C-alpha cells in the first residue's frame, strides 16, 4: 500500500525508491540483524514484471525505479487497403453499376409511358450511356492487386498518426484549412501529386486500378480517462474525437510514363474540434452607460471552458 500510494502521488506514471530512504521506518523491521531484499511485483498496461534490490543497514544498495514508458498509438487505423482490382471489389462495382442501370431503365420506362419526370430523374437518365460504358470496361478488367494495408498505415504514422494524405493532380475542391495547416507543419506540398505506382507498386500496368482504403478513427477519451490538464474547469473534456469508420476509393489509370495519380486528393484526418459555444463579446456593468462597463469576454471563456 505504501508503494502504491507513491505511484498514485506520481499520477500513476512511475515509482522510485531512493538509496537514502530508511526502509525500516517506512515498512517496519521484518527480520532484525539479517540481510533483506526489497521485491516489487508490478503490472504496466497488462504486462507483468518483477524487481529485486538488496539493502544494507536499512537502505537500498542501488535505487529502485519502475516507470511506464509513453505509449503512442495512431489515431487512424487502416483496417484494409488494396491497390488494383480484387475479385470481391470487381463484383461489388459491377453490382453497383447494374443497380444504377436498373434504376435508370425504370425511369426511362416511366417516360415511355408518358409519365412526368422530375428534374432529378432527367439528370440521372442523361448519365445512362456513361454508366453502361463504365460497366462494359469493368467486364474487360482482370483481377490483380497488392495488399497495401501496411504501406498505407506507415504513411499515416509518418504523418503523426492523425492524417493520411495522397495529393491529387487535378482536385476540384480546395483543401480544408485545418488540412492545409497540418500539411504545412509536415512540410508536405499538396500541389505535387503523389505517384501511387511508386508508393504502392503497380500490380496491373496494362489496365486501370482501384485504390480501396477502409479505415477506423479510434476516437479520443472514449474511456473517460482525460486527465485534469486536458479538462475544462467544469469537468468536461477540453477536446474529443468521435469514433467513426469510413471507406475511400479512387480509380487510377497509368500515364504514358507509367505513373498513376488520383484526380482528387485522398484525405483522411481529424480536424481540431473548436468549442461548442463561442463567446463573441460579454460585458458587465451599467446597462446604458458604457463608461461603467467592463469587458468580461475572456473571463466568460475561461469559466465556460
């Protein structure tokens, strides 16, 4: 109990017994006049261990120290990633296009019957030839892929564990501000497109490829272990990350130089979560005389957390 209390005093991170500490006054004297050892059995995050140290004249010959090393885990886990076409993904994409074509044919049948179509239905119907062409090309593809799970996970960890980014060569949408800030910290230029053949290997140089990534954002403080410095004055977490799963897919085709680029960026990240309530301005004082008013905006922010 005495040692455990010392661990608690160190916020559970370590326990040290120094050479100059008088052990009998701390633990008592179990065997007067005989040589003794201090034995500590401990457990750190489920891993058991044991330490022994001899004493001389009631004091340890060498200091004893048990410490828990920091454990850093990525916040984004890549559950599976493949580059190319697997049999399962080919079948899934074919089924997806078959369903789209079936729905569009039903819309065309309504038009043939003289029924009025909505603007949305007309827009979908215009895409029918393109969908049929894509399905035709899918049937010409052959299965061939590489398991890129480990490579993609290492790319996440190289970005600090909270970001995955492959730059596209012709993105239509601008990067979110939080992503631009994170990439600037990592000294990554988003305008330079990533060649996925160089990053992941080229399983099928003669045909298009599919980048398929299934990921899990594990979330932060799901077990309510936020420490005091991370909490607001009212006891709520200062920051949190909701757990979620997702899938990212990009179809790529080799260039004449044998390279393959995504048209759009591949971005999986965890944006900084701002306070739910933002206090723009707060004052305290006379309701009509500004001279007798105090600006208490900062006080409100610190109180509300």
